[in-house]
């Protein structure tokens, strides 16, 4: 970013793909006063809807733009239209990656799901067997896994197979 925006002065950078990286770039742009627009095709965190991304308070537009909707939409649809109509689901457990994307989507789901939601955060270096065990101990009716890497979801499901538990049977949705 420093070379593109600071040295050669490009007007637009396409990317990044993650919400966490978007926050970092926005902070760098503002701190360095780079007048370069960031256009992200995949950063969906609700917190990016109104980031502090202006160089001056009177600027009419911010420097961060995205081409995909916020997780306010995805979280609402998942909570109200995918799991919500199933009256047999009293408790939904959301296992989510502990970053801007996972926390944002999990929070929206928790606010919008009409019944009980339990949250179980994890980091990419967490022990999948321990997460699966913790999830099973909470005895949810449905499980939602939110992660950036599909391998994280697979690791949870594979560890559950060897753990002789029923997490796999309750996984309703995987958001990647």
C-alpha cells in the first residue's frame, strides 16, 4: 500500500479480500493521508459499513468501498429464513472464527435469530477436537460454523467423527 498509494499515487486499489485486512488498510490510508480508494470485493463485516475512512471530516465520501453486501444481510437471512422457520430449533450454536468476519456475522445472527443463540469462538490454531467437544457439551439443536477457511470446518467435522459425538448431525449451515 505504501508503494502504490504513497510513492506512485494510484487512485484505486482493488482488494483486500478479508474484513480484517480491510480494517488494516483503512487505518493505514487515514494515518498516512493517502488519497487512494480501496475497493473490496469480499470484505463483509458490518463494522465496515461506516468505517472512519475519510481524510477530512468534511469529505463527502469515504475511501473504503465494497461490491458485496454487509453481513447484516447474510446474518439476517441465515437467522430468519434458514434456521428461523424450523420450530424444532430452540438453541443454535454458532462456532465462529475469531476475526472481523466471524465476529460480525455471528453477532448479527445472534441478534436476529428468534430463539436462543450460543456463541463459541475459535482461532485458526485452536484444537478442533476441543472445539467439537465443547460444542457437543452445549447440546444445541443446530450448529452454524462461520470460518474463512473451509479446512477449519472440515477439521471440526473430522474431529467429531473420531470423537464419537453428534456434532455433525446438528451442523445446519457453514458460512465460508
